[in-house]
C-alpha cells in the first residue's frame, strides 16, 4: 500500500504535503468503500485534478465501489472543487455528499476511512498532524462507528438529506 518512503503507516506524521500524499495513498488503495469526514475540503489538495482522477479511478474500480462524504460546510467544496462536484453528476449512484447540522459543528478532526481498515485521521483541522493507519482494524472500527454518528447528524438529522448540486 505504501509507495511513498516518507509516509510511515501507524505513526503520527506532520505536514500539509505529507497529508496530501497520504490521502493519495488511501484513495489509490481503496477498493470498495471510502468514508470521508472533513470540515470543508480546504486542506488535503481536494480541489486538484490529481484528487479528481484518484476519486474517479476509485469509483470506476468496481460496480460496488461507494464514496460517502460528510462536510461541516460545503461552500468550499461547491465553489473550489468543480472537478469533484462533476463526479456527483456522473456517479450519483455511487457517491453522495452530506452536510452536517449544527450539532456537530464543534468537531475539529477529520478522517478518511477506506475499506474498513486503512485510514487517515487529522487530529485537528488547524494543525497538519495526522495518523496514517494501515491494517489497524481496531481504530478503523472506531472511525466507522464515528462516521455513522456523524451521518445521523447531517442536515435535519436525516440521512436522506444530500447536497443537491
């Protein structure tokens, strides 16, 4: 899974560039499911063509691949990530983006969980410190449970509420 020598699994790493590279690794390695919680997609180079291509490759990997994104504020995503927004049109059956309600606006971490076993967890949005976990089923399980809680805190508390872009 790891083809970047500076990215060491299961350790705390620091730096925006490393964070973006770790996201690339997670996106490239995901096979079935990507669950993403983020404040607004401002960190991690999500607006780039590179991330667009990685998301597109993931969504094309298999019939069953699925991407779920929860954002606290979707404004940046809608305005600054036109490549990712375009994926919603093409892959509406495999991709959904939700916005949280006010009950979880205090959350300052963010994470990406791939296939219930690999993850990136940014400890605080204002600091480029994160853990890149590979094969850490215990922590991945906790993040999966947290994602379900966050999903219940999307607009109006209903999972059916999407960003209709």
